[in-house]
């Protein structure tokens, strides 16, 4: 008993318990994500697993190559005998198709499909630790940080109803970049920028929003230089990838402005529902969703530091016009530049709840 009560053992067991909780929450979240549309196997032929894998996906979706290339490399690294054994195991019992009716896995891509499937989960899992640290940095409370990571991860599938696999890596890279900026690790931020951009071109814009967070740890001039270099490297990656797939169908962007106007004045778009976790809830700008976001902003905005307010304003200034002009209507996932802003406000809201005096305050 003395051994179990020793500080090193307590710390180790607490970390193991935290990892177990995060593993369970990430599993539930990823199950909700994948259950919605699998890897777009039957929903959108322009960006399904098959067309992404054979490089025939439409632009700009085909540009998001990081995880597809990683899945291909994983197979290439496996000995031929191991590949045969894995394929046979997946044929005997396929955990994906046996639990998800929307998944469509061809035998020749069994290994790559499963590699991508588990990579998505692990990105969700490790993102939770990053989100927790961001919450702790903001609130100075490990409890608030932990609850924020769990709450955001559970909510994530309800934001991402038309999700694609690269969104799992996107939240990981957004969280990692934010944490690096908060801690002033400017060289690491520069190094991860090209990789994050290779996953999704939105990182080019997101890295610009990190300037105020980085400027708190290093000089203003140096922060501006770091953000500029990161954006420049991201831009080079974007130009390189777009040149490779220049002949693919589609354009570098899709114009959706008039669709947004129609959707905005359509009551149906504010009431559309979709099954999440096996039950129905509204998608996008569903009226309760909009009201809850508005309430979260109302409760937390004044409590945010000037630095975080600057970051959120930058993110919104960049994200809003991009969403209106180029993104599909009624998809909150297209506000991904605001994910960290949402996490920041959510952490403050949760911190207020757990420090409220009396059960009535907590209950309301």
C-alpha cells in the first residue's frame, strides 16, 4: 500500500487513467464520425476513398494527400508475407464493414483502408491531449482542460456531419500549432507548417491567426517573421501539390456564394436534422446550435484575454469570407479556423461551471 501511495506511482496511474478516459471518448467520437459517411464511400464520388487513393479525386479535395500517402507508405513498409496475413485477417473479420454499413472496402485496398481508419482514430486521441493543454494554459485548471478536451471531442462529430478523413488530422495540427505558439516554440511551428498544409490547405490561413499568441512569448517582430515564414512554406506546399494535380477535374476553389444566400433565407436550412450517435440532432446552423454558440460567446467573451480576443477576431475575419464565397452552405466544419476559438471559449465556460458556488449554479 505504501508503494501504491508513493508520488511516482500515483502520477503514473493518473496518466494511465487519463489516457484510458481519452481513449474511450476518442473511440466514441470517431465512431460517430465514421458512422455518418465512412470515407465518403457512397456519399460523394468526387472525394471518396477510391478516387483519393488513385489520385483521380476532384480538385481541391485531391490536394489533401498527407494521410493517403501515409496509408500507402504503411503498406509498402510491410513485408509481403505480413500483407498477405493481414488481408486474410481482414477478410475473416473486418471490424469496419461489420460495424459500419456505409463503408465500402475493396479487397485490394484492405490494408490502406484500415491504416487510414486507425490513423483517424489516433489523430483524434492525441488531439485530446493537445486540447487539454490548451485549456490548461487558458484556465490554469487541469480539470477544466480535461473536461474541455472531452466535451469538444464528443461535440466534434456533430460539427463535422459531412466529415472527410483529413479533418481528424486537421484538428490535430491546429491544436499542435496553437500549443506551440502559446509556448513560444517558434522553430517547431515553422517545421510543422508544411506537413499541416500537405494535409489541408486551410492551414495556410490558420497560421496567420497565431501571431498574437506567439507574440506573447517572443518579440512582436520575431512573431511576425515566424508567421510569415510558416505561411510562405505552406504556400509553397500548396503550389507544389496543386501543380501535380493540375489536370484533375474541378477547380482550385468552388464558388458557393449564391447558394449561401438561398440557404440563409430558407427556414429548412435552419431546421435540418441528421442522425448523430444513432439519434437525431440538427446540422450546421440548426437554430439550437446557433443559440448555444451565441450563449457561449455571451458568457465568455469578456473573460477572454486581449490576446485571445485578437486571435479570435483574426480567425473570424479570415474564415467568414472564405466560408461565404467558397464553402458548401450549412457546414460548420468549414469554420475550422474557428475550432481553437471554440475550444478557448468552451474551456472558460467549463472553468466557470466547476468553480460556481452551489449546486443550482452548476445545474444551470
